[in-house]
C-alpha cells in the first residue's frame, strides 16, 4: 500500500531565464508598484489624521482607528487560529497508509503536488480567512464601543425585566460573537473535512469504513461545537423576541412579543435550547463511543423539534387560540407596545385635546382682531423665494443661494422678535467667469454675507422686504464676519492663505481681494503633506504649483453636515442645517440624534422614509444622514455649530438624560461640551428639529391613542396628507411659524403639521410643537383632535376649494397670462377661536427672469374665502370687517404709522408716486429718461421728508424715530437707484434697485 505522504519531488527542470537587465527592470517596477501602493494607503491615512487634528477632534480618529485595528487583529487572529489549528489537527490525525482504491490513487496526485508547499498553503488559507474575518469584525466598532461603555437606562422591559441597556448595548454584541462563532465552526468543519478527505481520513467510494476513528472524533467535536452554539442562539432568541419586528394591525414594523410569542415561541425556544444542549453532548460523546448513531439521532430530533415546536405549534396557537378572540388575547401586549413606543420616541407627554373645528363667536370684528394675534402669518415661503433672492441679491454670478431658504427669529428695531427668512450668499463655482484650477481653488474660495427678509411682509411689487441686503451686507444684523468659507453649497476644496490672493467681493471701485487668516484647514508648507494631498485628491499640481507657498492651507469637508458627521460618526444628522448670526459670527446650526433599534417593545421606523416629504423629493441635500436607517429610539441629544469662517465644530449636550449619548460620551470623552456651555445668543436661535418632528408625527398617526382596544380596531388611524400645493404626491412638509395655540397666552415659535383620516381628505387633527429653545414649553407637543361626527376641510380640500371658486379661478387665469407661471406657497394652518384659518401666498413668475413675486394671498375660514393683494385685505374680506388694531403698511414706500406731520406725509406720498412712476418707466420700454426723472423726484421727496422729520424731532415729535428710520432706508434706496440709473443698467438691476 502506497504511503499517504508526498514522496520525493525529483529534479527541477530549469527553463530559460530572463536576462539580468530584464530581471532588474522587473524587480524595480515591482518595488515601485509596492511603494506606490504603500504611499497611496499612507496618503489616505495621513490626510485623515491631519484633518481630524485640524478640527481638534484627533481623539475621535485615534479611538476609532485603534478600535478597528484591535477588532481586526483579535478576531482575524482567532479565525485564523481556529481554521489553521483544525487543518493542522486533521493533517496530524491522518491515517499512516491510504487504502488501495481508484479514489485514493487520484488523491495521491494532489497530495504529491502540494507536499512541498504544505506550510505555505496553510499560512495562505489561514491568512485569507483571518483577513476576511478581521475586516468584518472591524466594521462592528460601534457595537463594541457601545457594549464596553454602555450606560444603564434605568428602565426595564415588561417581559424579562432586564434593563433596556441589555437590548440596546449587550444583545447586539452577543449576537455578533455568536455569528462569529458560527462562521468559525463552519469554516473549521469544512477545512477539517477536506483535509481528512485529502489524506484518507474520510472515504466516499473506497472499501471499508467511511471515516477513521480519529476523523470521526475530530468532526464530531466540531459538530458538537456548532450545535452548542445553536443552543446559545435559541437562548438569545428568547430575549430577541422583545425586539423582534413583525407585521401586525397595519403596522409594518411592530416590535415586541405578542400572545403567540409569549405563549408558544418563548417556551418553544426554551425546549429547543435544552434539546440542542443534549444533542451537543451526544456529539462530544463520540470521542469515547466512536459511533455516529446517537449524535445523528439527536440531531434529527432537534431538527424535527424545530419544525414541530418552533413552527407548527405557534401556528396552531395563532389559528385556534388567538384569531377567535384576538382583541382579548393581544390587548395586554399591545398596551406594552404603546407605552414603550411612546416613550422611545419622546411622544409620551403629547397633549391631545378636543377641538371643535368651528368657531362659536359671532362677533366678526373680534375674530378679525384675534386673527392678528393668533399668529405672525408668514407669507414669504422660504421654499419658493430663493430665485427672488438670487435675482435681487446675488450681485455676482459666482454667488448663489440654497434651493430652500431658512426661517429664524431676529429682533426688530423695537425689540420684538419677528420670523425672518434668510440665506447665505454662498460660493457658486458654476458662475465663475472662467473655470480653471487657479480660479476654482485659489481665487474664488468663499461666499459673502447674509441676506434676510421679513417673513410677514412683501413690498408693493411682491418682492421681499429685506432687513439685511447688498454687498457687503448691511441692515439689522449689525457687524459680523461676512465671509462664508463653509456652507451647504461649498463642496470642493480651496487652498487659501498663501501667495495667491482671493477675490473677496466686488463693488463700484472694482474687485476687493483678501487672504484667509483663519486657523482652519491643513497647512501645506510640509512637502509630505503636499504629496499626500496630491495623491488623495488625485491632483498632481498640488505637489509642484507655485501658487502654494508659505502659509497655504487646504480647506475641505466644508459642508456643515459632513463636518459634524465626521467628528461624531455615531450621530444621525438632521437634513436641514441652518445659519444664524451669533456674536458677530455666522454659525451653522446642526441638529443631531442618537438612535438605537434595540428598545424592547418599541416599534421600528425607517428614517429615510419617515423623514421624506415634498422638499426632500426635490432636494437631496435635505435628506437625513442616518447611521441606522431602522430605529426604534431617537433623541435630539446634540446641538452642533459650525463656524462659517473658521469651520470650527462644537458639539453641545442637549438631552442630559439620554443614556445613548452618555454611552458615546464615555467612549469619546471631551468631544461633547455640556449644555451649560451654550451661550444665550446661541440659545436664541436653537429650534426644534424638523426630522425629529417628522418621525414623531408619523408615529403619532397610530400612537396618539393610549388604549389597546382603540389601537386594535384601527378606527383612529391618521395619515400625513400629501402636499396640496404641488402634484409630487409626497407628504406635506412641516412649517415653522410663530403662533398661539389654544391655552397659550402668547405667540411661540412653533413647528406644525396636519393629519387627515386614513384614506380620506378631511382634517382629523392639527399638531404643533413649541420650537423655541430655552423656554419651559420647548418640545411640548400639542394635538388638536377634531370631532369625528362632523367634517372639517383638510389641506387638499381647501386647495381644491381655492382652485374651484369661479372668481379665484378667473383671477388665476389672468395671472397666468402670457408666459407667466403661478406658484402656490406654503398652505399655513392656524387655529383660531375653535376654527381653522388657512393662508396661502400665491406667487407669479413672469417675464424672462422667471423669479417668483408675491401677487396674491388666499385666505379661508369656515367656508369663507378671499383672494386679495395683501394678507390684511384678505383677512378683512373673510371676516367682513377691518381690524381695529393698528398695523404696519404692507407695501413699499408708504407713510410710517403714527406720522402726523403734514409735510412729512405729503413728502412721502410724493416719494411713493415717484417710485411708482419709476417702476412704470421700467415696464414701458424701459424708458430710461422717464426713469431718471422719477428717481430724481424720489430723491427730492425723500430729502424733503428727512428735513421735515428732523424738524419734527427737534420740536418733540413722538414718531420721529420711526419716520427717521423708514426715511433713512428710503434715502439709501434712492441714492442707489440714482447711481444705477446713471449706468443705465439692465431691467433686472432696475427692478432690484427700485425695490
């Protein structure tokens, strides 16, 4: 019988060898290729390290990197040792002689072929499986850090009475270990079986026993380990039932035990655990019995039990016990789900109150006055007017505004807060006169200034009433650093601070240049840094360009969301970062969330779907940046800021009770500042985040009920209506608005939405959350539930009513005349004296520029509809009376309220006439001579008004401050118009300057 070893290998035949020169060339090329690959890998690592160090979050980089490396080596080594040890053991347990058969003779060829390379082959196999296992394990760094640093919730699940932290932090890690164990056992079993077969320990067609005693014992132990791991899996599955998702009662992601889980699956898992333990012991017993009979019987029993006990028995319980009396059987478990879900999403304190849906007041004058007090109705839609900002305030083609502007609160001159629509004049590389590497990355590097407008007003031409305008920006925001190096539209890198000057902005005296003086970015003085970035950005000019010199710094990762995500990779980022002027700096404010999908009994939601609406459908940059798409617990635990000039990122603890945040703060110490570090100025601009609100409103369509019976019947299921202002078919976005809910004594900055019954269009509820940070009611959710016995028009019905009224339809048809387009703004809903007031601005895009101007306002209240030029006129018509409260003018240059001096009145009336004449001159031709005359008359009238008002101030006129302020703004506008008229600018500039 032949030896089962490899035998002599025989002499080697030397083939023709290449010449020394060719060998040297090949070796050189090989070395260069290896060095190139090594430097490429080094460049990625080095640039990441430099960036994290530049933003002062190097601990995040080192903690993440060391955790990944540690997991890679530990689990890679464990897998390599497990597989390699079993291959070595199978080889060592090989029979001394192989059987005389055709099968073994065929295998002899393979044995002889690999004999000289056995050690190298063993190393290659173990290295390969080790690399794969290590790479897989390193991706689990979040699970490891959460397990190691887990903080208790101090809340227990209702079934097993374990702390929620076990499900959120421990169970995921145990499942990973179990999965790794299964992978190691299966790979070891396969490797050992192949080795035994190759060396004769296992035989398929050879005569005699199919396996040697040594092979039988070895493989039986491996199978016993696999079955033992299955027993552990059955035990963990018991706890997994508390976080298991299933479809139940129109709830796609119902989570937690139901009756069949508690009374069938749970005992079944316990029984299967016991059977698996016994079966594993039988496999281990083959070390002494050397027979497969009992283990095979045990394994067959386990499989049969899994089918009967784990599958058939629960189906029988569901069919014959649950379905005949589902309401009674499931109610206790539904109640647990209701409680857990409401707590996990922060909606357990939602205040639901009945709302009549119809006003009981017959005094129309009183209602008209209450309409003014109910809300600061925003008729400037931030999602529509961006093109208007672009045309009137872009100034240069290389500036641009985001598609969707933002809403914030800023104080007026009299100290009161007003809703303000604003956007940053960011860099737009598509508008650069000539694109080349120097222009794109050295000359045009930043945007400039904030542009803001009153949310509740428009001028006579339907244009925004700007409170911050022009270039450099001036207005109510005072003095601040206007350069915008970091913004939502800034997606490319820039090299600043070196010998190449940057374009700051342009005015009538020409281009102004600057050089970046911030500490942001990475210094390129070091040639190693330059080489690394040349490789990382695939831009060789970085290495040798003369435009880079002493002081040059490279700025990248420049959008606020990606900077926050990079320094806190454990956070989920809200889709809408917004700018605010805080203490002389433009700060981007970013809301961030901590999430988990391991909260027992809390139903899961898909963040990508839940936070989608008609705005995210057209603007991907507003989509949430989710670390986990499927979650069943969420908290707005962090408020982050990004400085628009320096790029400095600061993370502030917002939810001081969140155990998930505490866990991450323990894993990454000193990265999150305490809540007390938030300044008062910053607090004034913090708000309730939109994506969290959208998640909560989606959950509240079902979980606004608190009793299991109502939930099971499904009679109170709501839905978020589609956006009625367009045909996208996507959900209506929530809106920020200063308003007063029933029971409140003043207006509060709020975020609101509406609900309709499932499958219907009438209104079922109105939801609002107090979005004003720093107040006692911040985050309080209020729902006004309308009666089900009567119907109240919902958003789509109101929009349909607008479109179907004959007079309104005719007016809209006229507005669409020529090449004009009508665009509906946000349909705002305001509770008013038991009823609901709907307000919708109507914009018209006309002419060649096609930018929207506010032309009409639609208002409806309890079936009465108005379509007027201004909000005040529309409210007057709806209520059939004018407001008795004084109000500011709703058009451009008009008499300030309270002005009693007849000379001032007459001068301002003359100014208004001159302004109108100038606008008419622009439309007629344009007629530049008539326009110039009108501008001269406007300037003269404003000068007379100024002199008269100054005289009135000196004699103690009470309204001097207001008239002076309004006149001063008008004087600036008149001077700018006169200058632009001398240059005979385009109609676009004329429109802007006229406003």
